[in-house]
C-alpha cells in the first residue's frame, strides 16, 4: 500500500503533466478513506517551489449537470480566500466545509467582490501549480461519463492541474452498456426493420438487436478513447484488509466487552469477510455495528450464552449482511426459513438425500461455516433484523430459549436428531437405538403427520442401503398405521408442498407416492375437522354475538366453504331468531362472497340448496310480516347463488313423493 501512495505522490511531484491518474477499486473497499487518510494529508504536507499544495475534493455522486461541478469547485477553492472562515476551520479542526453548511451559506458572500472585507487575491484564484483536484464516484454521476471526462480534460490538458479520479471501472462499464437501454433497443429495432434485417432467420433476434446497439451506441469505445487521452496511469486499489479491519474495530475501543470479543475473533471476522467474495468494507462496517446491538442484547438478557454461540452469531451476522446487501440474493431468500431446526432440516435433506432444490442454502452453509462446527447456525431474529432493520424481541426470545434448552443435541428427541443433523453424526453404537426409538414414536402416533412422512423418506433411504433390517413393505405397514393414529391428534398441515420440498424424494418417488397419497387423505380429514370446529364456533354466535360473527366470517370464512360443515336445519333455526337487520347483513355478505370467490365456496352448494328448501317450506302460506319478507328475500338470494353453479332449484320427483 505504501508503494501505491508513493506512486501517486510521484505524479503530484512531477514538474509537468498533461494527464490525470485513476484509482480503481470496488464499491465499499475504502478508496475514499484511502484518499482522506493516506493521500490527502501527505499531499498537503508537501511543497512545490516554496508553495504548499492545496487539495480540492469533489464527489460526483448524484451530479446531474456540469454546472454543479463548477459550483462545487468554486465553493471549495473560494473558502481558502476567506480569512475568518479559514481561522474558524483551523480552530475547530475542520478540513472541509460540510455539504449541508455549503447550502446554507449566503451565496452573495461567495460571489461578491469582497470576502468579509478582504479583497479576493486573484493570484491565488489563477494559481494552478499548487492545486490537486480529486474527483470521486465517477460511476455514480447522473451526467454522461464521456461529458464529465471531457470537462475534466480541460483542467488537465490546458491548465496542467494535477488531477486524480477515483472510480469503480467495473460498475462504470456496466453503466455505459445499460444506460437508456429501452431507447437503444427501440432505435436498433427500427434500423434493422428499415434495413430489411429484422425478419431474416440468419441469427437470433436478441443477438441482432444487441449487435446493432453496440454498433450504433458504442459508448464503451468512446470511453476507452477519451480515457487513453486523459488518464496516464490507472492504479488498482487492493488494500490489505486485515490492516483496515483492525482500523475499523478501533471505533469500538470504548465498548470493553465487545472490543475484547472482536479482538479475540479478528481472524474469524477476516475469514468471513473474505468468504463473502466482495471487497465491500462498508457492508462489513454495517454488519459489525449490527452485531453490537445483538451482542448487547444477548449479554443483557442471556448472560450465560456460550462463547461458541456468540462466535456463530458473529459469522451469521456478517454472512447474512453480505448475502443480502451485496445483491447476491433477494431479501426474501431466507424469508420462509422459520428457525434453526428447519434450516438444518433443509441442509440434511440437501446433503444426505442429494436434494438440489435447496442448493443455495447448502452453498451458503458450506461457504461461511467451512471448518467451523456448530449445531446452531441459523438465527431468525438476526436474519429478520438485517433484512428489515427491526429488532424483533419475540423472535429474539424464541431463538434464545431454544438455544438455551436444546443446543446440546443429546437433549433432542431421536426423530428431531434425524431431521436436523446428518445421520452419519450418530455413532454406530447409538444408531440402532435411535432407529428403534423413532419407530416407537411412529407406531404410537406421537409425531405430527408431516414429520412421519419426512421420516419415512429417510427410513426408505436407510432400508435400500442396508442400514436398517426393515424392508419397504414392512416399513409402509408400520408408517401407515402410525399415520392413522397420529391423525387423531395432529394439526392440519397448510404448506404441504413447502414441507415436502425440504426432503429429496426423486430417488424413491414410487415409494413416496403411496405414502403421500395416504398422508393427503388424512390431511384432508384434518382440514374437515378444523372447518367443522370453525363452523360450530362461528354459527353459534347467531343471534346473540353478531359482532363476533361478522368479524370471524370476514377474517376466516370468505374463501372457505364454511356452510358445508354446518347442519342447514340448525343454521335455519339460528337465522329465524336473528333480527331483520342481521338477516339482511348476512344475505349481503353471502352474495358478496359468492361473487368474489365462486370457485372456493362451490363445495357448500349442497347445503345452500337444502337451506333454501327449508326456508321456502317455512315461509310458505305464512302471514306476511317483515320477518317473512326478509326470509323470502334471503331464499331468493340463495337461489341467485345456486344459479351461478346451474344447480336445479326444484326438488326432484322422488324427493316430492317422499315428502
């Protein structure tokens, strides 16, 4: 790094130059920090022909026209002519005027004839041999890069001012190719059409358009030409990150416990940073700052947390920060992973059963936890914090309670060990007893239905490799019986596809097909049971708890055929006791629901037809009252709903004869 500093200083010391130099490096790698702390200070401590050097730094970030650059240069240079301003800055250790302060200064003061009574020294104003210009963030300007370089060339070629340009050429190249892409594509297509090339089948259309864009709008070549003229040397900024990271950690010197932990784990921080595959120190700074919050919360609420868990949290915080903030994955990549158990389940399925659907998670784990052994490697509260910037106390406590109670895998039930850790971690002495314990739970129906399906996938795998003595036929019998028993107490599984996707079943799809079919049948029964309970709790609110009825109906029943699960005669009895106003409101809700979700509620049409017949029989020959009118209208609206499904409204002949 010192060699790079000296090379830049040699350029500044040169008596005559008609070129600029460029410092190229990735975003967040510390280029601006390098300028402020290494280059700027040394330049300003130098003298040329008895004059001290003056540096003028400008970030081009967001600049939308060349006039803004001129104003920035004027403000930066004019500040040096105001003695009072210079005296204030020296007294307060200020080296530059903050951007917000520049906007607040009286512009008349800058553009007037005097500066606080002092005449402008035009000798200083016209002097160029003691100034060094630094233009940063070239790729982030909103002005055409070619125009900016042409503008800068005026200082370099005509005034021979030493000029340093800091940028990320990789991003600059991408920007040159992708700018105004929609307009370029339109023009390229138009030209191809005019030339009769558009419909020829000699090469793919996309390739034709791309070639035409490059031919007509070859900004990259324009950039190379002006760069060759303007830039004499390009220096690659590739810092020694261990040195810089140690500097970053110094900001936590006042946090005694945290800095001690960071110092002890500096190698871990550096290795995790290197495994991110980026040079973005800015993201690392943010990650370490996020971890400070995590470190403080854990020490305050769970002071006995093991050092190994804290190390794993540190790795995970840095890793997840780079994966999300460096644009390597979408923010939602980890969204559906609920906890460490699910994370490990995905890893086990991916590694043991060769499931490639979760390839990214496997690669993430292998990369960041390479040679680092830890049973708890996914922290939902950290992932949520990095992704949303919200520290969720509920998620935090859930994770920490699980860590405190089950971080030792010996305390886990055997079936969870099988689903959350690679089976080869179970010793040969333990394996048979673990298998028998799991089979015992399956036989007695002690597990959730979906877990039994997952476990069967592993047992089928073991059977085919001779690791267990049970053949496939025997296993199916045991698991089918266990599933039947488990269904009596299991909950309905809503996200079946998501759960099944966590295990690889391609290798033995034929085995799993029968098991899944049996599971789906039982799961549907559980859904019916859930809806029956929901219907019972819902309709018993009529007529005494109507506000609760409306609330629950709107929230839970708009897209489910809830009337299928409640006896139409009981529903009629409750409706007949409801107020006229409630009868009208219920009618309106049913109509609205049928119009919005006809397909979802179709299974309840049989009960709606029965309810209509009950209503018709009841109001027949009754004296006309408001209640009777409301019930007739209710029946009429039920008829409208039934008509959407072309269901016959009149009873069949045999039904008439029976009555």
